[in-house]
C-alpha cells in the first residue's frame, strides 16, 4: 500500500493532522499527499486548529466519498 493510499484509509476513519500523520505513518508531507488525493478526485476539507501549545496546524478530513 502506498503512503497516499494509507493516508486515504486514515482519512476515511477520521480527521488527520500533519503531526498525527508523521507519528502514525512517517509522513513528513501530509499536504502533498492531500494534494495527490484531491487530484484523484477526493474531496478533502481542511480546517485550522489550535493545539494546547498555542500552535496552529491544519486538520484534514474526507468531506465526501468519491465513486470511481
């Protein structure tokens, strides 16, 4: 399974931040994988969230499933 396929499976299970992707899958470039998925036709929403440390990160979620 490619990293992009792994990220898609994770997004199907729920939202994902870059820090979670790094920790769970060793993915340093979640935004690039999200771009790849969008280019494949997947609708992925992004929101900016504040961490307890005060830093802001993106949180991605699958907006709707595609039929391919």
